[in-house]
């Protein structure tokens, strides 16, 4: 049995519990999760004991290579995907069909209803996403591989840093290092933010140079065949920063916020175990930052799930009631952002294990280890 058949069987059980004849999966990531197909412009119709991939002739050979066990319908170039799916539904005699409300446009949904007058459509936001929360052993290994790619890329990035480099130079270079390290691409456009620009959690790269400030924040990840990684580190980059740090002479505010963020992350990671609510992990980090006087400057959740997408459930927000479970992989990334001064965020990818947690990423992160000497 393939890796994907058990996933489809679990979704079929969800459909049965909702009294659905079939589920229509249109989000490309979810189609890939259920089939192994890496293309796009396709949809999966899943019913009890039957899986039908509706695609087009561009992908005929690819489907045979990637998911030979699937029944397929190849639509002609003149037929839109929605029309082809509706035709299959009508021929199959389905009367109750679930669809992905988070991924079907209003226009497409209305067209499905117009083309399938006898079908009762039941939108649902996260049937497949709930399954994707728990990673199996193969998925975890793919995430580990994506992390190793990101770590190799960061080592190249750090070794090649020069004072005259701009944020854009470095963001572009980091993209290439990820590919050299084996990634298909970066998991997302890398964030490279110098000095006060690090106070923007999602700062776009500019022409600001490394030499213009003593600190640079780097947020990056690698995209493997299907799975991704997501890491953040802060580097101290002044020419003489090593001696300054070792003599305790670094800017006290930078030292303070770095120490607080590192402690907050450690506290959040320590709390991770099966059964703990996502909001309690957020609280563990937030309490450390608030007690240090920086609560107003931690402006996002402590993390999120990661897998085939950079941001997946569970979202680790202050109000998320989801209990963590073995097989979940989440980021832990507290931050402090002081407008006009600097920002610090430290992020790792963490696996929930049956008896606790495992930090999957291994990039050094103490203040001493953040030093880059030119």
C-alpha cells in the first residue's frame, strides 16, 4: 500500500461521518498530500473506495510516474477544470459532496452548483488540514531534510558576509545557497533586516548595508520536494563586535532584548508536550517577555505548524485551544521589536514527541555564537 492510500482512507472516514458521498479536494497542497502528485490545475474526488484525479494532458506522464495507483480523468484543453469535475460528479451519481471552503472561489462554487443541480454541497474549511497536522515518519524525515538544507545554506551565508553587502544582496544570495544545499527553492522570500529594520517582523529587503548597524536579522527556510523549514537568527556584525561582546560592552539594550528572547524561546520549548494547549506555549514565551518589560513589543504569535506549507495548523496563538499531539511540528519564534532601534527574533522547528519534544534545528543561537567577525 502506498503512503497516500491511508491518508485518503482517513479522509473517507471523515466524509462518511458527515454523511457525504464524496469530497472534492482542489487545493494543490492538499491534492499532493493525498496523492503524491506534484502538479497543479487538478482536483481529487474522493469517495468510499474510489479516488479520481481530474487533470489535463500536460500531466499524463507525470501522474503515471508519481501516482500510478490513481484513477484519472484527463480533460481536453477546451474544457475548464470546474466543468470536468462537475461532469465526473454527475456521472458518478453523487448527491452530497463536500468541498474546501477555504480554497474554492465564490465564482467556482456557484458554477459547481449550477452544473450539478441535484447535488447538495457541504463546504468545510479544514478537513485535510486537520489530517496534515500530524506528520508520519516519512513526513518528519522530509522536514528534517529541509532543515538540514536551510542549515547548510545559512553556513554559506554567514561565511560569505561582507560589510558592503546590502539586505537585497544577501536575500538574493541566500536563495541561491538554499538551492546549492539541495533545496528546490527557498520556503519563502528570505528576510534580511539590518539594524532598525529588524524591528519590522516581515521587513522587505532594501539597499541598506550590513556595515550601517551592529545587527542583522535573518529569517529563511528551504523547500524540499514537498516539505519546508523555517528558521530565524540574529547576527552581530560590527568589525570589532567580538571583543566588545566578550568585554560585556555591547549595547546594553541589544544584549538585554537578545537575552530575553532567548529565554522566552527556551521556556516555550520546555513546555511542549502532548496534551498542552497551543495557547499555553504562547503564554510561556509571552510571560517571560512581559515580565522583562517588553510585552508590548512582542507583536505576533509564538509560532505555527510547518510541513508542506510554511504556515499550517496549529497556529500557536494566545487564544488557540488546540492540544498538541505527537507528530506535530511547530515553529517557536518569540520576538521583541523596538521601532527605530532594532528587533530580535529567534526561531526553531520543534517536533512534538510521545514524551515531550525534539528541537529539529541546530543552528547556534547564544549571543557569543551570534558574532560575525569581518
